[in-house]
């Protein structure tokens, strides 16, 4: 995998769980970490599995520490868009992840 594609998968591996869950629950990252940590961890693991299947980098064990490093009030841009009534990138993030999982036979929940 070339450097650009690897960088995109590295970004997706971090961004997808953060954006999807903060938007789904309408909560900042600190509350998601506290109330929905199991789902955050599971989605990070699933995203890493898709990244690996596509030839990208993946280290789901690092995900919790990366999310914990952000201030608790942090919101994803997708969450801010949803709160403001603007279009969200659900298909570009979640849909792309699900399509890649299907193409590569990765089980998704």
C-alpha cells in the first residue's frame, strides 16, 4: 500500500469510531468514553480489521489511549454538523467502512 492510502486508512481508523459514536449519541468524546467505552473499543477494533484487510495500518490497542488524550468536551465535526442541521458525512465515513468490510469479508456489526 502506498503512503497516501496508508495515511488515509490511519486517519479512518481513528476518525470513524470518534465521528460515528459522538454523532450517534449526541455526546462529546469524554461522555462517549465514559458511557460507551465498550462500543468505542469494539468499533476501533472493527475499523482496524477493515484497515488490515485493505492493506492499511492498524493498531486497535492504541485507540483507547488516543481517544483518552483528547479533552472531554471534544466533538467531532460530524457531530457539530448534525447539531447544526448541516449534511453529515455518514456515507463517506460509515458507509465507506461498511463497503470496504463487505468487499474484504470482514464481519461488521
